[in-house]
């Protein structure tokens, strides 16, 4: 075999074999590509070397996919041979616990790693080297299953490669969470941040507080735009929601462990706690009748990070019952989840009810707390002590920095990178999850096509995510994660639409070397993975092909348009005459387009290499004019 060394950015941008291009996501740390291919057939052997049962289990995952798509499985053998796919453990310290080597020749395939986790990740890369049809759900006949000759040495850049799933705003079943974990593992994510409690639902069984699930897990089903729903009537059935029993949680932890994913539980406090307070009103010192929120407005946002609650949704820091409650809740949580951290929330705590609470004022006097930030810091300190007493470490959103923070706590920076930088400079461990790069609940393209959310985050911007800012100790940056808040996400189809392909970009930021990142090379790999999602009936967003339409005043006093296109090679065609444009219609050339005086509607389509991509955009001129600042 003749091996040819290829510069990564060039190789992964366009070199292809006859059967399929190499399109691994996230991009491997090192790769050399050769000529030829290895053919997988019923005569190929599956060889897990050694006696480790986990190595045998991981090797068997290959047969599970082959059985469905190819209609055959490989016979398991114990001796290294030609025409075989080998899995073996080695001793190469530089690979760490998750790194691997993958060597494909025309005669055999070998995946080698220090630990079984590395073999698992090597297998994910092997799946991506096989034709995309391997992800299909039905048998393909008369098809050659081949793997290009290649040599890969791969190690992750960060140990914390997370995705956060919010199951509070809308409940997702145990099986849906499993499918979420499957998708994560396929792209080498290793941490599920499980947002289990919030104003709209409490999703985890706590034996000592049964009302948390009998009351707190249920609200009124509403359809429309979350946050703008009408208040439910008193007699409307509260039967929308659900929760995970402790046995469900144990099952999910086992399922995730088999896919080398750990689960970080989040028990939100002191804000975002309405479901808990509706279950146990004594946790608040504010008089009133409490119900689980169903998506109706109960917060007022004033901009600049200022807000106030209409209903007190906070656990009261001056209430000793709160700490008794959290001690018992977090005790059960700590027993369930083996992951060393517990997330205590800490974000968006409305303090307007605290400001007029006499018990809070007494607390401030007694503890010499100068302001409301200090009150929250007092609360965070006590929660940190509870979590530490359970043998766990505390992590929270970057608001926990306000008023000071105990040294042992870790910070998850979501309001940009600033909080993470501040935390790292103070010696805290940091997980970077800035909203302007990794909030995958934001719109992905033009508002005319996207389900309405208050902000936009395009794929290209997501791909620019860099977890380590200049001037901080890189050893304190544990990694990062994608955050998927589900206020506007009601089902798994739409969940996947929002997450992918931006999840590909974040996976690459967290696994691949910074020097290997290349937007132009990333796009064709994404397109190949779209095929994998299509054959497996998983939804994704085509938004990267579609332009964002920008409007400005023209030189003559009318209006002019520009199309912001993020993917190279996409041509935008348009019409103003109510007809449906195709690639024979006028194309945007990069120069502003003057809107005809009498036009009432704009239609836009995108093509690449003569192929329609994306969707048809239809926007009224009246709506476009509203975009002019």
C-alpha cells in the first residue's frame, strides 16, 4: 500500500474516492489518506482481540448496523487475520482515555485505543467512512460496502463536550432522550446536561417530595407561541407533561454509559423554581396561589439584562425550609447520578420580590449582606455546601459569580465569554457555552422561514466558536456545550431541526484541533451528513443554503435588498411578480437590488450547481420595509 500524506484542510475539503468522499465530523486530529479501499462482505471477520467484554460489545455494534442496512453480519473470531476488522487495546499514553488509531488498508481494518472509550469513538469514525447508506433503516441489496484506505490518529481537544437538553419546558420521553443520546454519541459528544426543573415542570421523581411530580410535572397544554399564551382557566385540565421515575433515570444513565456519555443533572435554583413552589408553596415567603406555568407570560423584560417577575418564582434565601428541601432533593439526586458535578442553576433570578420581603431584609442585616447580589451569593454558598456534603462538586450559570463565589465551584458561562473569563481569572473551572455561539434554540436563518425566536445564530457563526479566550489559563477551560432550550420546541422532529447541523459545528469546536478548522472544508462534509440524516429519517435544517434578507433605503428614496449567503457556491434567484422563481430567474450578483415601486411580494430560492437547495422564501414588501432601521 502506498500512503500519501495530505494536508488536512485540502484533503477534507475535496479529495474523494470513487465510492464516497471522506467526511468525518468532527474532523480528526491527524489523517493520512492512501489509495484503494477495503471491501466489507459476509466473508469479512470481526476480530475483538483479547478477553475484554467491553471490547467485544463495541465490536458488536458494527454488526448491529450491518444487519439492518447490509443484511449480513460478520463472524466473530479471536485471531488477527486478513479480510478482518480488528478492535484492540494498546498502551499509547498520548491517546489518553478517548483517543484512538484507525488504520484501513486494502486487506484489513484496525481500531486501536488505550481504553474502550477510544475504541467506541474510533468505531464512530469507521461508520462515517462507510457509505452513508449504513445509517439506513432498511436493507440495501446489490451494494458494495467499502471503506477508503486511510490512517487516522485522533484525540479530543476537550474532555467536556456537552449538549444541554431542556426537558422542563416540554417533556421528552425516556425513549426520545435515548435517541438524543444516540445522536450525541455519533458525533463524539460525551456529556448530557439534563435540565430537569424549571417554571414549567419538575421532571425527576424525588421520593421525599412526591408532590414535585404529582403536581409540579403537569401544566395545561397550549399550542402557538410559548411565552405569549393566554393564561389557563382555573378548570382547564393539567395533564400535559410527565416525569422520569428514579428507575427511568437509572436506565438512562446505563444507556448513556454504554455510549460513553455521562449525565449532569441540573436542579434549577433559586430562580426558575415555579414548579417546585406550586408543589410546595411553603418554599416561598411571598403570599399567593401558585400553579405550574404553561407558557403564559409572567416575566417582564426591560432590556440590558434587566427583568422582573409578576409571580415570585424564586426559592426564598431567608427560608430555612428551602435549605432543608434542597438538602433532601440534592441528596437523592447525588445518589442517582454518578457524574461528579451537580448543576444548581443560578441564572435569571428575579429579585423584585426579595427587595420588599421583610425576611430578606432581616437576613441582610444579620449576615451583613449589602445588596441583592450578595443575597444570591449567600444562597449559592449554602447550596454549594449542601452539594459538597453529598460528595459532589457544584457548577452553575455565570450569575453565581455575582456577589462572590466559593473557590471550589465551577462556572458555566452563557452570557457571552465574559463570565467565563472572569471565573477563570479567579481560578474557577469553566465550561464555555456562550449564547452568541452555541444557543441552538435561536433561529438559524431569515425570520421569514424560521420558527420565531428572539435571536438568530447562523451555522457559520456557530462554527467560529472558540472555547479558550485569549489571556486565560487554558487548563481551567474544561470544554463547552450546545444549549437547547425548548420553550419553542414541542417534539423530536423539531428538536433535531434546531440542533443539526449546528451540532456538527460545535462538535468540531470541542473535539478537533483549532488549527484544523476550515469553514469551506466543513460545508461539503455537512452536506454528506445530510444524506445520513435523510436515510435514517432524522430531520435537519437546510437554513445554511438560504439567505438572510437585509433591507435599506435606496439612493432614490425607495428600498433596496441585499442577500446574506453563508455557504460558498450558492446562487440566489428572486422575483417580485408573484411568480415562483427557479434558476432561470434573475440571480443576486452581490449588488443591492432596488425594490420595484409597485412590488408587494418578494420570493427567493437558492441553487447550487443547478440543484435546488433550501426552501422557497415568500416575504411581503410591507414586512421587508419594517426591517429598515
